[in-house]
C-alpha cells in the first residue's frame, strides 16, 4: 500500500514538473518573440571617441572621412589599415 501511494505521489510530482516546464518554455518563447517582433528603433548606441579612433587606426580625420563617405564600415577601414578584427573588438570593448 505504501509503495502504491509513493508511486502515485511521484507520478503527480513528475506531471507537475513537466507541465510547469512546458508553461515556462512557452512563456520564455513568447517573451523573446515579443522583443524580436517590435518595430521600434534600437536603443543601444556606441559612443565613438573619434580622435582616439583616428589614433588607433593611425589615420587622420580627413582620411577617415574619405573612407567613411565611400561607404566603408569601421571594420573595413580597420582591416585596410592592418588592424585585426580581434584588436578592433578589444578597442571597442
């Protein structure tokens, strides 16, 4: 009789644990989906200290402006100047 009662309690516990995890998983998915579906502008902006960036890239403001206005990204400009991507990431961190 004790083993039967223990088995029933164990089964109920497993059922609640399973259903609870399923509900949490659905809520987490919904929360993240809501964030991804938003049509609002991003709020994170990295503030660039341009004078320091020019020194890091070993170039003048005018040289940077020419590259930037030609449509190149900072990553592309850095690569052209011989800066490895890992170095640029460390600089920006």
